[in-house]
C-alpha cells in the first residue's frame, strides 16, 4: 500500500486488510512524504499488529513507492490495495486459493463494488474474467484488472521488472500488459472489495496526461507483440472539473445506485446533479425516478 496524505481513509483501508480470513501475510505501507496525520495513524496501527511494516520516505510518487515496497516483500504473492479502498474479508483467501490452483496465472483480481467519498455503495462493476478477453480489452486501452484488488506472483513481478517509473499515471495497465506476456491474467467472478470514487473533478491537463500515458502503454505493448495499436479508450472514466463532466458523472452514479437498489443514494445524486445544473432535464429525471419508482437491482459491466 502506498499513501500520501491519506488521513481520512487510510485507517479503514488498513483495518480491512488486518481483518482478512487469510492471516499469513505482511502489510508493507509506504508513506510517501505525508504532511498530515497519516504517519501517526500508520505508526499506531503498526504498534497494534506486528504484521504491519511502515516505511516513511520523502515523496517519490506511486510507481517508485510501489517498487520500493516490492523490493521489501518476502511473500510468494504480492497484493496491492490503494489507501482509500476496502477489501472484503475473504479477498486474500480467494486470490491465494485461485493462484494456487492455477499455476499459469500470474495476476488475479475480481469484480469491485463502487462506493463514493462517504462509503455509499453505488453498484458492482463486472469485468471480464478470462485472459484472452482481458488482454484484448487492455490492448484497446481498457484496464480490465482492478489494480487496487490485484494479487500477483512476486517472481513474475520481478521478471517483469516491477513498475515502470516513467509512467506516473496509467502505471497499472502498463504493468498488466507486460505481465500478460509472462503468463495468464484473470478476474474472479465476484466482488472482492470496494473502490472509492471521490467527489472532486480532475483537471483537463491531468486527464489528458492519463490518456496519453495509457495510449503510450498500449502502443509499446502492441509493438512488442508485433501488432497494430488499437487504442480506443477516449472516454473519461472519472469527472473533470467542468460542470458538464460533473453533471454527467453525478447522473451516472445516481443511475448506478438506483439500478442497484439504493434509492436514497440515487436521490442524493439527483440533488447533486440539480445543484450542478438546475435546468438539466437529465438531473430532474434522475431525481423524479428515484423518488417515484422501485428499482430492479442489477450490476454493471465495466470498461475502465
């Protein structure tokens, strides 16, 4: 786990791992130059559980911090989790069992539940489970493996060379494309954790940088395979700072919640959408439907 200034969520993230039914693991947390209360929170967690190892360092960024953690890891497998997400109690047990039973698989993840900044569940996102489909989607720019819920064979990670530190963003798909050349990748057909969607929008510059680096990862992987690049992931997967983008995602989150049976959350997002653009017909439709209709719960098939 890598974290910088994560005081709001890091304790719950760590505790979700310490509560795992599979208990034979070490949790290496790289504190990447936090200036808030994160270092103190982590040190207290380490005092209470000897499985927790804390490394405090000057800011180096996620790929370099993740490589540092990998260099310290001693286990057969390496699992990743972001400092604001939550693992279900049997996540590690399920992933270890799968990797033990499938020696050709070098990386496994699974479905995730999407939650907002206040931990309200919005929906369960399904992803492809078989290697061929996952690889095909990644070669088109869709990262079909949830990095924050992934478990990898440590020897495969070392063979791949770890994270490419030239990718401060899109480092996950870049790594998974290289791992998929070493062995097979897979997803468990069930939710194994919760991924947190934050309320704020990212700048246009950062969104463009993410897309550019994702395209670069796909082009490099395509060149290694001797095939033409088929990058197609042009659509944003999280809101920008502009009102139109924030409105679109508020409505999307609201419909996710409604279709998953979470009426009250859907109403909240309907009101959020109206707050962004009071004259929006899409925002008012979401609110009215959430108020008057009964949802039929369903999950969503995802393309990141």
